[in-house]
C-alpha cells in the first residue's frame, strides 16, 4: 500500500556563509503545501535550483524543514527520533538517485540486499528477495557484477531494485533519468511506472524531463521555492 | 621545473595543510625508521671511533707496535730487541690496564704504565702550567717514577675533584689502592686516550697494581726518519724473528681492525633490525601518497585539463615523497643521535660491556653514519612514492575517476603478487641452508627479509580470500555491518592490503624478536642453573662500575682455600689470543673439581664427568661451542695455543655450551695452564662451602679474612644469577625499545589508514545513512573493518614472526655467535602483547551528514 503525504506550508532556509555574503539567508522552499493520496504518481517539475532536491530530502527525512509540517501516513517526520528516521528510511521511503549511488565495493545482489540486511532480515531471505528484485528489473544475470561492470542504465535498474526490495510505501526519485541516454531512461521509467505504480506505491519523481512527467498522474511545478498554481 | 612549480600549491601544500595529522604521522613513521638506523650506526661508529682514537693516541709516533697474542709480553723481549737501538729505532715499553675509580659514578680509567725516559719520543705530554715556572716535560715526567704516583688529564682531575698532590683511590687487581696525583696534564697528546679517562704511572707501579710483574702489554717502536716501505717491511720481519712465541709485531692500526671484527656481528645484527624498522616507515610514505593521489584525483584531472603534463604531475608527487623523506630523515637523525647517546650512556654501550674493557665512549656524530641513515631514509621514501606518483600521472583529464575500475585493475594483480610472495618464501627457505659468508650470516638475513617481503605480497590474497570465505558466516553472526566492512576491505584493496602488510611487518618483528630473545633467555636461564652451582663467586672489586677488572694475585687463591668452611676453590684464569686474526679466549679451571661436580654441560649431551676426567688425565682441552662453530673445530681435532716456550698443540676432548662469550674459549686444566703460560692468580673464583656454612656466613668470613689487603666482590649464587640475567635483559633492553617504537608506529599507521579510508568514503557512508543505516551501525562497520585488518595483520605477522624467529635462532645466531638456542615461545608475553597491538580506532568515524550523497560530476 502507498503512503499518504501531507505537506503543510513547508519552508527551508539556509543561512548562507561566504558565497552569498555575511548573514544572508537563502530560501530553498518558501512555503509549499500539497497532499498526496496513496498510489499517487507525482512528477515534480522545475528548473535546476528550484528546490526539488530540497523537497525530496525533506520527504526522505534526511533533513528537517525550517517551518511547516510533513505528515506521512499521519506521522510528523520532524517529530521522529533519529532511530525513528532511520527506520522510516529503511521501511517507508526508498530513494532512487540521479547518480545511482550504488556501493562500488558490493555486487549488484549485495547492493540490493543491503537495505534488507540493514532491517535485520535474515541473510538467506535477503539474498532470495534481492535476487527476485533483480529478476523483476530484468538483470538476474548481473547479480554477481560490480557496479563498474554495469552500464548506466543497468546501474539505475539495480538502484530501482534496491528501492523496490524493501516494499516501500513511498518512492522518492531524484532525476532518475537525468544521467541516462533516452532509451535507458525510458526503460527505467517503464520500470517505475509499471512495477512501482502497479503496486500502489506513492511516487514523487523530481525531473525536468517532460517525457518523464508524462508518465505521472499528477504534475507539480516548483519555481523559486514555490509551487506554481 | 618551471612547469611543475605552479602545481605545488594546489596539489601539494594546500592538501597537506588540510591533512596535518596524516602528514605528521608519515614524517614520524620515516623518522622512527631513520632514527633506529642512525642510532645503531652512530653508536657503533662511536664505539669504534673512540677505540681507534685511543689506538692512535697511544700508538703516537710509533711506526710498529709489538703486542701480545697470549698472556703478555715477557720483559726479556726488550733485551731481544736491543739490537734495534743500533738501527736508530727507539724502543718504548708500556703496560695498559683498566682500574675502577673508588666512589664517583662508576668511572673506570685506563692506566698506562710508561717508561718516562723513552716515552716522550713516542707520545706527547703537555702539563697544565700551574705557575709561571715552566718545567721541562721530561722533568715532570720523572715525577711518575715515584711509587704510586700518577699523572691525570685536567678534565678527569676536575671531574674527580683532584689537584696536584691529592690522592686518587682506585680498585685494581682486587685491591683498593691510593695513588698520588703527581701532575695534571693538558688534554693533548697521550692524555686524549680513552677520551681522557686515562692516568699515567711508572711501568713498575702499573705492573704491581695489576699483578703483572715481568710482563708488558705493548712495545712501541719509533722508526728512524726516511725509511722506505721496503726497509720498513724488512725491519718488521727482523723484529718478528727476534720475538718470543705469543708475541707479534705490526702496524699500530691493526688493533682497530681486530676490534672492528669483534663488533661486526653485533653491528650487522642491529643494522638489520634497523632496516626492518625503516620498512615500516616506507609503508607510511606509500600509504599517505596513494591516499593523497586518490583524494586529489579530481584536482589532478582539473590541472591536467588545464594543460599540465603527466610528467609534471608525476614529479609533483615524487617531490612530495622526497619532501616527506627529507623531513622525516632529518627528524630521524636528531632522534637517532639522541637514542644513540642514551644507549651509550645508559647501557654503557652494550658493545662495550662485551667487547671492550674501556671507558664508555662518548657520542661521535660520524658524518658517514649520518649520511647513510639520511640517504637510506630519503631513497626509500622516493622509491615508495614511485607507484602513487605513476598512478597520479595516469589520471586521465577527460574521464571521471571511477573508484571501482582502478581497484579492479589492482584486484587482477592479487594472484601474480601471491605467486611472487610464495616464491620469495621458497627462496627464504633455501637461504637458510648456506653457511656464513666471511663469518656473517648474510644468507640468514636475506631469509629474514625474504620472509617479510613474501608475507607482504601475500597480504592482498589473504584479504580477498578471507573476505570471500568469511562473508556469509560473518553476515549471519554479526549482521550487515560485517558485509559493509568486507566490501570496504576488498573495495580499497590497494590500501587495506598495504595496511595489513605493514601491521604484519610490525607484529612479525615483535614476534620474531620475542621468540628469539625468549628462547635465548630460557636457554641462558637453563645454562646458568647448570653451570653456576658453586655457593660463592669472588672477583676483583670494581666499585660502582660493577665490572670485574684485572686479575687477583695467587695469594688470594691460597688465602681463600684456608678460610674455615670453604670446601673447594675453583679459580678461573684467562687471557685473550687470536687465531687467524680472530680473537678468542684461553681459559683454565680445576678440571678435577669440574669433573666431580659436572657443572659444565657438553654441547653434544655427553657426560661432563667422563670428558673432563679424560681431558685431565691426557692433558687435553675442551672448547666452547662458539669456538667450535667459529673455527670449525670438533671433538678429536687439534688446537694450538701460544705458550711461553712456543706454540703447543692440544687435542679437543669435548665441546661445552657457553653463552657468556661469543669469541670462543679454549679451556684447559689449571696446572697445565700455569705450566704453559707461567701465569697465576685468578680472574674470578667459584667457591663451594661446607654444608653447615650458609652463603651469607661464608661471604662474611671471606671478607673478614681479606679485609685491609684485598678488595673483593663476593657474590652469592643467587645474586650472581640475578646479575647474569640482569645483564642479559639489559643487553636486550635496547632491542625491546626499538621493537616497541616500531610497533607503535605500525599501529599508528593502520589507524591513520583507517581514518583516511573513512574520510575517503564519506560519500558511501552518506548513502548508507540514506538507506536507513544508523550512525551506530556505520561506525560498527568501521570497527569490524579495523578488527578484520588487525586480525589479518596479526595472523600474517605471527606466521612471519615465527618463521623469522626460527631463522634468527637457528641460522643468524648460530652463524654469528655459535650459540645453540632451544626454541621456547614466550606465550605469556605474546598473549599479553598481541591484543594491545591490534588497532582500535578510538573514535567512531566522522558522523556522516544526514543528506544524500553529493553527486560527482557526470561522466562525459
């Protein structure tokens, strides 16, 4: 089942140092509100620097808003303890990155099994589920390969498998096709829309590709830290 | 070079400033290696320099010197040489011996007994002018003609608070004596002998002091001017023909060569140890530079894209290695000089204890020793910078670095490296077979280094094999942290394997030396308990110097035999001789007593009583194991000794174990010794008491019987055993100190590698946090990695150390000193030391930022 997400008037400001001058404050998000139903597939569109990544970080409990609230399935992320946030990242919100971010020192199978093992799933079961996830993304034969032996598209598919394997309620994808040629990009988007959306997972896909946005059921446009109407 | 200069800022100096800790650790690592080497070289150079300076000063203007190769030069020799006067040669006799100063800080002084008439023609004497009345040198020298008078160099006089007319108390030949200071000498000419720790007396006074009546220690010959080499050689030959047996003639310098030979084994052993310490230092340079290259990869790519040539980049990193080498080596020299000074002072110079009865030498900052240590440090630093510098030069400006691909190429090298390592171990095994080269166990040392190198090359295979094999089990037992740790271990193989190799080097040194010294000690303890069975041991008093100097007169032997309660007295008497230029000892004891008590264990396990009884009845000799090994002598062979009436040849009845002297000893029965060498008295005596008399009581009686006439050191069995073991431990104290430092450095090195790896993996750690790993688990993974590194390093180190220990015991020691040592592993010591040497980073890794990993620039 997907997660319900409520974002209430969220602001995120950085007290900038040398770059923007003494005491200057730069605002990445200037009061954003929206809510998502379970199973929503939202494309977050906007130019570079509009605050997409900041918003995804907040949704992934990697960072806390300066003001405002984010509720996921009714829980305020800001109120979670550190352990609670770790647990949230392990079980509820999975992330796919633009640069894949596979651990270079682990095989595909080990990379996919990692979040399960972090969640104390027994190793045998973790391997089994990881192998199944690799099968789902069409890379069963690459289980023993290291990231540097894979193409960009294959790496991103392994990353999708890693996100899927924990059966998350919320998938956060940050420009997942930004680093891929168009065919590999389309393949990854197919996986996201078919596999993930098909299971009712709530998806937030940050992108500036209209092609990617076309797959979404809903589009939110960010500009200068604000949602465009 | 101008193209290289602009790169130093961005690629070198700034990053170094950012990495101060690792930079400092690297410099320290090199410094320790260089310091160890410098200390050893300097200490040795100092011992030799001080000895050779004394040889030069004492020889003065002598063109030839007559020396004893036996108990001494009989005074009649002077008459045999009287023809030399007609040839314009001045013949200058002298007696040289060592006395202990009463009170003071355990000073010992050389006593040079001279003939005031002839001596000024060979040696210079300058008096401290006390008044404006300038007396002639000769006139003042006659002052020593007075009985019990000495001349003292000014610095020594000042140190001991002596002035002209005051008294100097010494222990000499087992008696306390007071000598009148007849004059103070300037520190010039002969007064510089033994670094100024010398006094001059009349020959007769010196002979009487040291019970050497009728004997001389040297005769210096001052040759007429304008003698060509051929004349000189002819003269030398004629002199040789006039000399009695056991007396030799040669150029004065030959003594230094003999001493050099004596301390050579010792020096080579220590230098090898220093080289291993330096290996640990080179690891630092390699590790620091390869991590530097890795961390600066993007920067290197950028400057390459801006037009810097790969050669310039290579030079920059090579320069970094050289800079670290220069800094570390300079620091090492300073440290090394300090260590050498401390060693010479505290230990009194281990070499001095064993080889030279001479005042402790002062530190000589010999330029060649300093340069050798410095260059070794610099060259090894540059060599270990080569690989990382090449790697830096190959950074392609166009492509982004992908960690895995570089490591992948390294992983392909694992097998070839392991095969090379196995081959080196095989070579090591072969190198244990050949005998010594020129008396030095060169192949033995080669074997030790081959083991170190071979095991280092096996480290990558050990890491990958253990990582692969242990992964599943470890994940089941320890959780996912174990997998992260494993992935990190194999993922950064080039650095983790080097860290493992470095740690194993440190550990192997410790294990090898612990096994060697432990075995040696156990063997010596055993031997001491077998040989030191008498109740009391008597030697001449040496004051605070704690040294037994000189010989006790025969009177002491007879006196002690008459003390009530003394059951038997076994006097030991000896002198030094040479065989083929190598020194050995000729000793004697009462074979009847040894045969009765059996306290002289034989090397081949045969019965001491039988061997000694046979030797006594047939007039045969027994030789010590070092003598047998050094000169290749076996039971039944013949040995030749320089008797007063000409060389005598004796059959060897057996070989006995002896760990007190590595020169080797030929021992014969006392009565035979006295007949052959016309020498009596004793260097030391072993006394057995009647059962009713306690050692303490016996000691009191002896001191009472000799009070006022002799100054004796009487030690009970227990205290002599303690003293023997204390001397043993003192000898190895320096070794242990070096070991401890080397290991500390190795552990620091592993710690610094881990720290660097954690910094390098910031991005991956961030990713783990995103995947939901808590900070605790991430830090646990790093600890597992550290534990795995340590465990592998220790395992390899123990393996290598055991092999090295075996080689040290059975090859190096046997060939250097001729000692058979029983292997005895000091389990308790190792068990205590090993866990503490495993590296535990005390600090969890830098808490990773709870934000997604920073993206690297996209590949083009």
